DNA sequence: TGACATT
C-alpha cells in the first residue's frame, strides 16, 4: 500500500466497506490505534485491475462471520453519485471490493470467476476520495499504520500528531524513538515483527517507563511508582481517543483507554447506599463469622469511623475464605443473572452469631490464611433488632427493590465476635494494601493495555477446568465493572502465569458482576496473587479488591445452604436478595412443585450457594431463626454438601 | 402444603 493512499467514500452506497469483526476477534488488540487500518488490507482479495476503492467504516450490526470480498463497481458515489440501487450494490463495471469481515483474515472473493486467490500488488489500492475521519490519520495510531506518513515510503522517524509508538503506547516520539538509524529505534516498530511485539509486551507487562513522562503521567502522577498493577502507560491522548471512539465506530480505542478514564463511574451500590444514609450499616464492614480462637488484630482501617460516607459503607468481604468459592465457574456465568456480586458491598448491620461448628477453613486446610483481610473488618458491638428495610444492592441486577421482603426479619443482637484474630503475616507480605486504600495508587487496570492475543489465546481454547488445579484459582471481587477478562489476566500475570481469567457478567444486563476468577499456573502463584492484590485499590475505584483462593472444583458446593420454612411467595430472586445481604450469592433456588400447565408452587425450601464457606457461615448464622413474612426461617448447611460438617 | 432438589 504504497503511495497513493486515500479513502474513497461511496455516498449513499454504504456497501463498500471494510467491516471489522466484533469485539473479541482474534485481531490484535494492542495497538494504540486499535483496529486501525491494517496495512495489508489491499491484499485481501483484490484481483485483476489496477485500483480498488474502499470505504473504511464499521458495521456493528453486521455479524456475518466469514470475511468475504465482493467485487463492486466503483462507478457509484464519485462517478455516479446518488445513483445507488436499492440493494446498495451497483452493477459490476469497476473494481471495487467489499470486505465483509476481517481484512486480516483469509478472504474469499466471490462475484468474479477465477478471481479468488489472486495476489495483488501493494499499489493496487488507490483511494480516490474520502469522507469523515480516517482512523490512521485522525485518530491515534501506531506509527507503522499512519496514513499521513505511510510507513513504506516515509522515514520512520517522522510522525504525525496522532502517531504512537507501537512499543511504548505513547505519543510519538517516545524516548526510544530514535532517528531511524538504529534498527532498535522504536520508530521502526511494527506489529509484524515478533521482536517489536515482544518488546511491546515487555513494556506493558514490566511496567517499564516508556517515555515522555510529562505526557503519560500528567494525569496520573503516581502511576509509575506503584508496584503491582501499575502497568499502563497513559497519555492525555486517551481522552482524545475516548472522544473519538464515540465519533467513529470503526476505530477501536487504544486498549489502555477506558471510559472511566475521564469519568470513573459511580458504583451502583454507592449510589444506592449513598441515598440511604444508613448510619448503622455504614459503620459495619462485614463482620466475620469464625471459629478461629487465635487472637485477632483489631482492624485498623476504614471501618473504624462512623461514617455516612458511601464509600466506606461499601463493606467488602475481607473475610479470609482461603477455601471455597463458587462451584465450577463456568456454571456461575450461566447463572450470572442471579449472581449479585455486589452484594458484597453492602454493609452488614447484623453481628454474626458465630457459632460455627466447623473449624475455620483456614485452620482446617492449613493454607496460610490470607487473613490480611481481617485487618479491615470491624466487629459491630451490637446489631439492630428489627431493622428498617435494608438497602439492597440490587440496583444493577434489575431486581426491583422490595425491602418489604426483609422488613420482618429480625436481627437478634448477637454481639459475639470479639476475640481478636491473629494478625496474619500475609498482611506484612502484602505490603501496602492498607496504604493503598488511602492513597489510591494508580493501578488503573482499566487503563491497562489488553494482552497480546498471541500470549493468551492458546489458553482460550481450553476450558478453565482443564487447567484448574486445586488452590490455583483465585476469586477476585470488587472489580471495577470495566475490567474484562483480558485486563484481569494482564494484572495477575504479575503474580505468575495466568492460565485463565474470567470476569463474570450478568446474563441479562451484560454488565460485569464485579468479580471474576483467575487461574494461576501453580498454587504458589495463586497465593502470591492473593498477597499482591487482596486489598489493592484499583485506580479510580473505591473498593479494594478481594482476592482469595477458591476451592477446587467439585460436584457440589461446600457452601451450599439449605433454607426451609420459606414463605410460599419467596422465589429465587427474593431468596437471593435475602442472602445477598450476608455475602456474595452464587446461586439461590427455591424448590418448586412443577404442575401441569406450567405453573409451579414453592415447596417452601430452597438452596443457596454463597461465594465462600465463611460467607455461608455468616449467612447461616445471620438468617437462621429469623422471621420472614411471619415464618421463622431455618437455615443450615445443605445435607448434600460434600463438605458438610454438621 | 411446611419438606433437602436439581443441574
């Protein structure tokens, strides 16, 4: 694609286009220009005569999977403006090509006999007109994709104002840009050479300072100094990109750009609670049910003060679940619509009864209890009796708040947990988790570049179960909603090799549930991940991550709760809400009689799976013998639970 | 109607 580059637009004939695949394609996602114009696209099936005219646009509605090039005439628009036919495809009298798919992929050409497979020379493409903004010119793009200064014909050290360094992900010139004399100058970087891709990955993953600190850190001065998640290089350009992405759908923004860059979103829970001003709940952060007899350290952070601050009222699960997690997490996705991960953020006005007959999981398993979390737990002295309707963190789930459901639940005062828990060594190892909460280190996962597909895609082909081994999967809670699988993996690779990562999404809303799973290659790495990231506050978030090792996959959850004596009208969602006030509900099901005609009738009992064993304890102790709609609930560990202890 | 089912 040398020389005469431009883009012809077919006015009123939007058939001539290159269609990018939907997100999730195998296309590289690391370029600052995202899916900017691929340099090789003329090779995607043109044949025959001299010049093609191509419109660059996107069509998110088009889901045709297979890239297909169709020859189209070029005598529209410019030549015969306004004379498009109904189908948007004119007669075949010219040499236009429609690429209905990823131009990076194999392209079959249809419409002209014998055309498929013909090679084309690099100068076959000539853009004779253009319209609107052009990805590789008007949006940030890697230098080698620049259309202003074509890489093949222009000195590489030159750059336009939208050029980025492919390696550093910063606006050109980076510190290593060079003059072009050295082969190591970043101005030569392209996504076609492994060495550049490797270097790029190294810059991203090793947190190397790229260049132009006055630019990249202007907005996030602390970014480069924090260990762990501080990987991304950012620049004010990101805001430009953010704006642009709304303008031009064909340009995928730089991967390290997220909407939250300019406006961190308010968490639903924060909003919900903020309007509730429940002073009681705001003082409490998830009291931990425990049987551990070791002395506890008095929590020192966050939860101490009585506060009406919605932030602090978002209690997080700083329980130390060591063992246990949802069952096979593929299943949790399927049940995502019923998962309310954000229930973990509610405050818990109820002191746990805490008379768990089972040994503490940490003590039982012998795993180094990652009880750093306990440092952030407060222990309410008393709990309200017959509380007012409790704010339910279900705004995001679409389940309407109906606090009347809970209004009758009484909360007997159980000022139990008082024994200080041993202050774990983990917290010392973990370092500045507490500090992190206060200073908001610029971890900015949402800024992180997405991983190179070639680094991870081999894993995607297999199910996580194939990789999961006992103790090597960690649950990650309190994820900002914009964190996706890839950025999650990219973060956790600092703890080791990420075998699999998954953010759980609500099936109905498509929104992240705010938690996910990361499978490391070894138990040791998983434990390291806990030490590194538990309690860590992602930039822009107010909630520290909760990271703990999950239980191995088993046929049945060790955290399943049986609840009976349910009022007949209690359904799954109600049950979920009921338990979500006491932890993260993975599953909640009322058992029904199935009747003919499709109707069903509750059998008055159900099963609830909590995210962790300890949360199960807490929920059991909080809800057992509570009165709901006039009926005294009976809540206990499910009989079928493989790890039932009582 | 008052119990540990279902995938």
